[in-house]
C-alpha cells in the first residue's frame, strides 16, 4: 500500500492544533462576558444617577412648596433617603443655577 492511497499526510501535531484553536476560542468567552458585565454596570450606574437627580429635584420642589405654606416637612416620610448635607448642597447648586440662568 502506497502512501498516496492512505489519504493526505497528517502532521502528528494536528490534534494539538485543533485543541489549541478550541482553547483560544473558549478563552475569549470570559473576556466577552466581562465586557458585557462592565457595560451593564455602566448602564445601571447611569440609570441610578439619573434617578437620584430626579429624586433630588422632586424633593427640592416639595420643600419649596412646604416652605411657602410655612409647614414643616420631613423628606424621609415620603421615602427620600438624602442626608441634610446632600439636600443643602442640592439647594445651593439650584440657587447658583437659577442665578446664572437669570443673569
């Protein structure tokens, strides 16, 4: 039987190459999963920041209404979880923003 009748000559490393390609392909999966996770984390952080901004704006609006009425207001009664310092900072930023807008 001649060598030509047995089909193409295969390298003895052929099986190693196939396993290597499979390993390379599989090793990329954790990296892609990590990248997807980072993207999802960034989206969640952006959503939370947007919600926090909306919540503080809502709180400042309610505080202004209650102050005009001369009534006390406790933000935690409505589920707001901002500290006094955060509320103070937000008020100061709003005052500055309004001053710049009217200038």
